[in-house]
């Protein structure tokens, strides 16, 4: 009887370990849904204009710090908006990173959408303008079920990238 | 239930040994990781596959017993007083073991790994230490670098295990003689059951990770990843708040009410001859032998560290001067427990009014055994720990005809609340440890019944009934 109860106890132990290592299944995403990942890092424009230093000013600086321009460190926050089929899915004002607010602003959002044909609009403002966008992209596309559609921003070409 | 901590360490050994085998074949790159694990699981299923399954299931078992260990120590109130240190140092182990397992899932680089990587990154991004979102590394296959993958492998294979070993040492180093190995039968049984599980349900990868697609339906390992769905259901900030709050409560628990702190053992130098038995027997290293301070000819004296003393009284049970046969008006041993001094224990025993059969039970308080015996109408002397009773008391009770039989009710093997109370009592009675029970004492008149809360205590009452009958027969034989 003692051995039987031990076998039962060990079997129960194995069942509990085996069972909860895979069960119950976790439905992360509805089969008819997809993900739109809006993610990029971009530095907004500087708060003020750069000023060209005079030769006299440059001479007063240590040799290793003689940069021709004196630029303010702080940058504008980014204003980012994402719409699908005219419906606003994301809108945020993103502050620059860093203690001096001189770094890039970061956006990372994963948004669940229905799969199918959609009109996607993304816009970003990185300057001191009060309304509108400095960069926009609007596209009609088909999003497949389970697709992870990436919406990024290419700092080199200064254009949105949708893939 | 009494070896949960040691079992956790045993499972870590299985994880280590199986992990070394996996490491031989594992390729730490984005492109190579999945294929190398698949090779182990499919081509080399007879060894690599079993090792992989053992690696996974032993990791899961480690979490299971770790959480049970935590719950047990909490429910048995084993986290207050000087145990606060072991309690608190257990928490970093939890915070190490979870990332250790999670980074392991990451390395397989299947759909589950993809989910784990993205969700972990989203969680970490809530901690303001990264200038750019870490989750941005998992946007597309092109964005993912081998170097990042190598970093994860380093954390899983070297970084976290080093912290784990150090953490285990810290967790037990204030305990004297910590049990870090479970009994062999338990090791064999659990290993065989994990092997059986590995053969019947070998661990398999899910589909290969593809960052262009979002995983939809996952076989989640709930032992490690139970908090991850909350990241999707709530948001990373709330999950952090929950984790930090629970951890904070665990840290504060030893000082939260109801706090109970009995007076520590006290040394009486007039009766202490510096024999060191109390220091040897103290399960918590609370007694040090220090140079004599009262000018007597003995070299040393016992000194109690009140911060470490849990007032179990095991030191009193070890003291050779704590004998009820002493012909002194006041029975004051070299070391005593203020809550139940030896003199009071003797008085209590001498006032006993046993039943006709003359059976007296001595049982640990704080366990259900004493209450159950009392409820069954037995004459019970409650002590803090059975190891608190010097063996001379058993001799005293039997030779002075206070009792015809002494029934000792204590905690089960490895389950002593004060770690060694039952062990030392066993050894003192069987004359393997000082102070030894005199040879003249008829051992048939003493029954040791060690059982746990979780064990069937009706077994204890059955033992007592058999003991009563046996003592009755012994008495008849003697006459």
C-alpha cells in the first residue's frame, strides 16, 4: 500500500509538471486579427537655430572644443498620429529622451486590427509648427490575418516605411 | 513537504547537468538556435531530446517546489524572528530563477520565444534605463542581431547561474548544517518521474519564430510565464506594480503583525561549565562559546545571541545540568528558556495526574499533535520543541512512577519546526548524542511518534493505542 501511494504521488507530480508546462493554451491573437507595430526612434528638430561662431569666439575655446556652430541642446517633441480607415488608433506627443531632452523620441506601439483591406495614415510633426505634419504617408493596403505590419520611419530618407 | 527547499536545489542540479549536454550542440545565433534545438529533439531524440525534456521539466518542477517551499514556510510561520534572513534572501532566488527560465525559452527561438522576447522587452521598456525601446529589436528579422542573442545566451548560461549559486549560499549560510540534499529515495523518485514524463511527452518546439507574423495560439509554460498574459491584458506598468508589491510584502512579512517574539534562552553562569553541548545542538548558531567572564576555572561560557535565538529550547535539552534529579531547592540549569524554565517543567510533570494506564504524552506546541492528543483525552505536557526536554526527564518520569509510559509527539522527518528537535531527541535516547538517556531506562516504555500536520494524525492515535497495550503487557511481565 505504501509503494502504491508513492507511485501515485510521483505520477501526480509528473502530471502536474507536464500539464502546466503546456496547458491551457493561450490565445494571444484572434485568428482574424493582425498587428500594426508603430515603432521608430527619431530626433525632433532643435528648439532654436544654430549660430555660427566667429573666429574670435573659436580662438577662445580649447582646441578640442572648436565646433563651428553653437546649437541649443533641446529638441522639439514628436507629435505622432496613426489612423486606419479614418479611425484614430494612436496619437501622442513624445518627449525627447535624455536629461537635457536632447535625444531621440521613441515610439513603440502594437495595435490589434482586423485583417483585410484598409486605408492607413501616419503623420509626424517634429518641428515648432502648431498644426499639421512635417511627414505623412497614406496608403491602401491588405493586411493578412496574423500579419505583423511594421510602420517605421527611415531617418536617412526621412520617409515613413511600411512593410 | 519537508524537503521542498532541498528538492529545488536537486532540480537545479538536473537542469545544470542536462543543460551542459544541450550546450554542446546549441548554436547561439538567430539562424542556428532553432535548428540546433530541433536537431537535439528530433535527430538525437534518444539522448538530446530526453536531456532537453529533462531540462525543461526539471526547471518547471523547480518552480513548483520553490513556490510550495515559500507557501509552506509562510503558513508554518517560519519566517519571523531570526529566520527573517533566510526568508528575505529567498526572494532574490525567485527573481533569479524566473529570468533564468525565461531566457531559456528565449534561446529556442520558436513562436513562444518570439512572444517571450517581445513581452519581456515591453516589460523592461517600462524601466527607465534604456534610451531606445528594447522591443524595437524584435520588429523584424532584419532588426534582430546575433549579438543580442549571444547576450541572452550569456545571461542564461553564465550570468544568472552564478548569481543563483551565490544566492543559494546566502540563503542557507546562517543555518547550521543546512539540508541541501533531499533523501535519496525522494531524489530517485522525482528523477524517475521526470524521466518518465520526458519519454512519454518529450518537450517540443513550436513553429520557428517569424517576426513578420504575430504568434496567435501558444502553448505557454504557466510555471514561468503566468504573468505574461497580464502584460497584454493590463499594461507593463501594472504588471511591474503587482510584482514589486508582492515582493515588497514578502520582504516586510517578518515584521508585519502579529509579531511574536519569545524571550531568548538565558545563560546562568553559576551552573554553566562551558561544555559546549548547547552550542553544538543549537540549530540556528545562536550560541557561541566565549572566554569565561566570571573568573571560574572553566575555560569558556555559553553566550546567546538574542537576535538569532528562536526560543526553541533545544539548548536546554542539551544541557547536562538540566536534570530533574538535582537535589537543589531551585532547579536552575546552565541555560534555560524563560517561557518554560526547566524548574517549571519539572513542577508541571510532578503535578501530572495520569490516567489509570499511566501514559503521559509530551508533545510540541504549535503543531496539531498536542491539540489532537488533548482532545483524545490524553495527559499532555506541551513544550516548545520536543528537543527542549532533557532525556533525564524521561528517566525521572519512569523511575519516580509519575508515568508508566512516555509518548513523545514531535514533527515528522525533516519537518521539525526548529530543524533538529526530533533528530537530537532520537539520538539522545539511542545514546548517540549527549546528554544520553541512561541505559537503565526501559526503552519499551518510551514511544517516539514523529508525524506532520499533513500526515494522517489518526496514525498517531493508533500508535498510542498500541503503545498503551504494549506498556500494559510490559507492566504485567515485570510484575
